[in-house]
């Protein structure tokens, strides 16, 4: 359903992905032609966002300023690119930050592009995609491990398809703050850090140890840093990182005694402060999952974002597949959903300019909401809109950002009965309220669930006013719809939108 973003001059497309990680921000810009990528730019800055979360899980002014200065620099590279060709995502630190909305608003102005916060499992899916595309597809089943600043992702999959995904709140920044905050590197501190990680891993361990995989692959900062250090020490094996190498590395860190005394080949000064915590996480993962050898991948989240973006611009949006899977899983009446979707989109086309709903995201969101508006019926018919809204707000939805998912859930929850908007952010989002009004109208017009096509429905909108014109003869033959439209006008009085129905 996504609109193609084909450059008017026929030249290859320039795509960009920016990963706002808990420790570092990673930007990659690539040229895409026919589904193939050629990297143009890679920029990485150590921002230490997770380190800037205070006791109330709010970003300190110092951390925010440091991050925004980085984004201003990245914005110079991104601002000229088309909106649909850029994806910017925030991960664990921004998931945890209670004041993330304020930060994101400023960040979007700095970058000139939208910032999405993604769930841990969505992060895992994208990491697996990036790793899979970075390696030869010569293994049947893979275990992918990504140790980031605030979280660690574990993914089992076959070829390019992830099957089991988990995101745990253990990362190099978190463990360094918890166990090495005083700067002392002792065996006791390492054992404490490793034991903490082992406890976190215990809940998911059986999913991975009871499954066979052909190869274990590590990605991102901690794994790459460990591989570089082991190579510099001439103890890294050609076929990957091994448990003995990690154990020897811990011994060397303990010999250093303090963080500021670490002197290891291949370790950058900026990573030194979070390196012991990352090594502890890696040691725990290797021990818990009984990993004998860990290959290293240069591909990670940002590369996964690029490949996911290619899918979107070439009509292979994973979000479409997610919606179709949910329709099947919850036995949605696909024929009726299509009727509602077609009418909702036809209404949108008429008011897109006057209501400023011209972005591709508006069309996609309305279409998905129409497809899923009856998903809650599989639980119970009574209050099914509330059941549907709850499901969509809380389930894992591959491809969807946290904001997209919450907006979709709101559209489904509000598509019938009382227009009860109890979310302050949603009340301020006029575009979502207007999309909801269009979806509600489409649902009302198809109340009979008939296959007979609707006559032309004319609609005009201006500000908070919505005026619908129907044929008088058709409305006379559908008295229940006439009554429903009158009731809908009453429901909408609770919103900022008024509905007037005219006949001709």
C-alpha cells in the first residue's frame, strides 16, 4: 500500500538510517538501486544517552544537550533527503525516559525528520535483518546476539526470517553503572555483574538452549570492541570470539585494577568507561547459552533499518504483512474490512488537502485501522472496539513504532460508540482525531455489511466542520443508516469535530 518514492530524475535513491542508541548514535547513508545498497556515509558518535538518565528516569540537561548537538551535526547530512527515504529510531534509553516526548520534539527539529521509538522486539527484528544481509546466506539457523548500551537482543532465525526474539534490560552502560561505578575493576565486581546478567537470562535461556543453531553471531559495539581487542592481543581466533578469550580479557581488566588504567590495543578511549560492563554481559551470554564460538558481524540495527526501508519503498512493507497476519489470527471478516477501507480512503481523498492529511502515513494508518477495526470481535462482540484497541496497544507488531502502534490502537478503540478521548497527547493530535472521524463515518455507512456498492458520498471539511452529502433516495431506502448518521453527529459533539448530513 505504500506509495513508491521514485526520484523524479530516475537516478538511484539515497536512503538513510539513524539509530539513536543508548550509548552511541549511528548514522548510515546509502545509495539504493534495484534493491542493492552502496554505502555512502557512516557516522558514529558516542553520546552516552543511557548514562544521562537520572533516578526518576528523566534525561539530564547535560545528556540532552550532548545528544542534540550530535543531532544538529547529523541533521546537516539528512535535512535535504526526502522524508520517506529516512528512518530515525530510538531504542532502550528513549523507551525508558519519561520525558522522551519533549526530547523527541527538539530532536525532530534538529534533524528535519520524524523520530520513532521502537519496542525491544522490533529492535531485535531489525538487528536480525541487518545481520542477515551482512553475511552470506549459508547457514540454516542463526543465533544473533546484540549487546547495546541499555539492552541485549537475542534472536533465533532461519535465513532472513526471525523466529524467536527477546530484548533484555542488560547492556554495557547499565552494567558499568551498577557494578563499576567507583572505577574499581575487581573479580568480585565482575562476578556480581555476570551473575546479575545470568539471572536476567535465566527467564529466556531454555528457548535458546533447547533449539539447535548452526552459528552464533554477535553484532554492535560491545562485540566489535571485544573482537578488536582480542585481535590486538593476538588471542582472537579466525572463526570468532571464544569463551577462553573473553575469560582472558576479564583477567586483563582485573589486572588493570581501575577504569582509567585500562590500556588495551584496539579499544578507543571513549568506550573505555562502558567496556567492562559490556564484557560482563558478553561473558554471561556465552555462559548461559553455552556458546562455543561467536562470529562477528558488521551489520546491525542501522543496516536492518535500511533494508526495511527498501521494502517499504518497493511495496514490501513488513507492516502490511503484520496486519494481514493479525486479520487471519483474529478471524477478521476481510470482505467487510475491505469495504470499510475503500470507503474510508475515498473520504480521505476528498478532504486530504483541506484537513492537511496528505502524508503517506495518514493513508496507511487509516487503511490499517479499517482492516483491523473488528479485530476485537474474536474476543467478544460486546465492547469489541475496546478489546481491539487493547490488543493493538499491547501486542508485538513487527514493523510498527511505538507511536504508530498507539495511534492505530486509538483509531480502532474510538471507531464506534462514544468518542471518549482520555489521552491528552491524542487530544492534541488533530490529524488522528480527523482520521478517526473518517473511519467512524465509513463504518456507519457499511452498517448493513451488504456487498451492494455505496452511491457516491460527497464530503467537505474545514477546520472542525465535516459536511456529508448523500442521495436522498438512497438514504430513504436505508433508514437505519439515516438514524446511525444522526447518532454519529451526536457522538462527535464530544470531539472537536461536528458532522452535518445533507441530501440531494
